[in-house]
């Protein structure tokens, strides 16, 4: 496919405008010239015929055929005259001369003229023949008596030839004008368009990351000033880029230090309590007087706190260094059933919470089963902790527009709209205990599956987490 650049467009538009203007003016000129030529031709033809009608009054009245023929032959000498016919008062042809050419309709111009016998001609004829005609004929106003008619056929070849010569010269002039316009357009395109194209290419190069792009300044006109401004802009962009990079590095370092400080605070807080409990239990166990029953209780405390420490470390590792998903074709419903079989509410929470399943069809997807299981487990635990006493957790699955959908809904107090985005931030938590990494890990696992997660308010109150995963057919 041909690419119409500015050069080609400029040249074509210029040639088109020149040719169009030439054609318009040529058409107007030819129309006016044709009109003027036809008017002059008709006036000349009419003048010749009228002159002939005046000369043949007497010969036609006396029907002197030789005189009429001589006068008609004199008119036939005109190049444009093709035939002459003279008719008497009764409509009979007295003289009929023709050059024998066959003319097309647009080449013909037929001029007719009635011949009247005027009083002056009547008196002249009376003197020559000693004959005075008194009332021997009909008068038609001041023109006199109608004694015949002349029909002269003219050829328009001279006008047609003149118009053809005009058209030919106009065509030559238009061709020369188009050529000159094309050359001028080519010159101006090289002096105006090419520098603009150079600027466009250089701008595109900078947009692609070539910050060192520069243009040579070839003049002091506006284009030269524009080129110089471009070079200054490119240099300023490099300076701004370096400045932004330095600022970004400083901000990134500050953010990292803030995260490290936050991380250290949470680590210190989360590890301090279990270690304090373990330390106290060890001190009790170290006493010789510790009763066997208390000994058993302290060992149980130590094991529970060790498990808690291990869970904290696993959460930190899962967030800081998440393993890439090992995807394989699975049925999401199987993962949900697995969670339902393993999920239980600890007795010490003293909560009556039920887990309900609403499983749909066509839930095949390429997923890491362990990571999706961890996602659902974290969401279920989060829902369980949000509900104070009795309640229900509902897991729904389905398929919509090629996406496998999972919903985890609870009947808890819900999450305010202004906090729904913050709950996915690392270390954000509203609980007195916890690292605030549970939902951050959930979002990271879902995004690693090219999916999405959102929070909405459940119809009957509570919160619903909506997960979309690419289906097997997507």
C-alpha cells in the first residue's frame, strides 16, 4: 500500500490546483470566445445576405436569371458560403448554387432574408424602361412589395478551427503550467516539507527512547529556528530525565527504607509476643518444682507459638518471594470442594459459622491449584475473623464471557468503600494481631494468573470478594 507522505501530497495538491484553475479559466475563456466568434460570424453572414438582397431587387423583379446567377456566384466566392438559393415571389427557385459539401448539423448556419421591391428601385426601373408602375403590387409597410426570398447556407468551419486552435494552445499552456507547478511544488516541498519530515522523524526517534537525537540547523528562517528549538528541547528532556531518575531513585530509596522500617516494626511486634511466651514457658519448665500438669501445658504453649512463628515467616516469604504459578488444567470446583473439606473454625473462637457451596458449570481453567487454594483459604479465614458470632460463608463459582468466576461472600459487618482498595496493601490491617499480608498475597497470586479481584457489598449485608480467572477456552 502506497504511503502518501507530505511531499507527495503537496506536489499532487499543487498540480491539481494549477490544472483545476487552468481548466476553469480555459472553459470560461473558450465559452466567451465562442460566443463572441458566433456573434461576429452571424453579423457578417447577415450583412452579406442583406447586401445581396438589396442588389437583387431589380433583377429578381424582372427575373433576370443571368444577373441573379452572377450576383450569387460573387457571394459564393466567400469561403464560408456553401450554397445560395434565390426564390421568386411564388416560391420557385430562380437560382440555386452549391459547393456540394456535406456538412454536419453543428457546422451549418442557414440565413434567410426576404427581398422587397422598394419605391426607390421601382422609380429606377421606371426611368430605365419608361415604365411607371402605379399600384401594380402590394406594399408591406415601408419595405415595399415582397418579391422573393434568399437562403444562404454558411459553414462554421472557420469558427470551429479557431476554437480548436484555442483549445490546443490552452491544453499546451495548462500542461506547461502543471509542469511548472509541479517543479515549484517539488522545490517548495524540499525547502519546506522535508525539514518538517526531519523534525517528525526526530520526534518519533526521541519518543522511542533515542534521547541523543539531534538535527543540523540549515538556516536562520522559521524552520531553522524550529530546528534549533527542537535541539534545545531534546537537551532539556535529557536533563529532565536525569533529574527525574535521580528523584525516582531517591523516592524509591525512601520508600524502601519506609517499607523496611514498617517491616521491621511488624516483625518485631509479631515475633516479640510469641518469643516472650516461649521464654516464659521455658523459665517455668526450667524450675525443678514445676508440676507435671503445668509442664504439659507449657509445652503446648511453646508448640502453638512455634507454629504461629512459622506461619508468620511463611506469610513474609510468600509475599516477598512468591513462587511463579505452576499452571495446569484444573476444575476450580475441585479446589473449592477441597477447601470445604479442610476448613474448620477453631473451638477457642466460639463462633457458629457454616460454609456453603454454590457451584456452577464450565469452571475449567489453567491454574496453580495450591496457590488458588491458598487464596480461598485466606479469604475464608478473613471472613471468619470478620464475623463476630454466628454467620455463613458462601463460595460461588461460575463462567461468564470466557472467565471463570469465584465469589467468597460472608454475612459480617462489611468493608467501608473507602477501605476496599487499602485492604490489599501490604501490612494494612484493622486487627490487633496479624501481619496484614493475607489479602496482599491473595491479590499477588490472582494477578500472577492474569486475573482480577474486587470487593463489593453483599446483597444481604456483608462483603463479597469477586475473582475472575481466564477460562480454559479464553
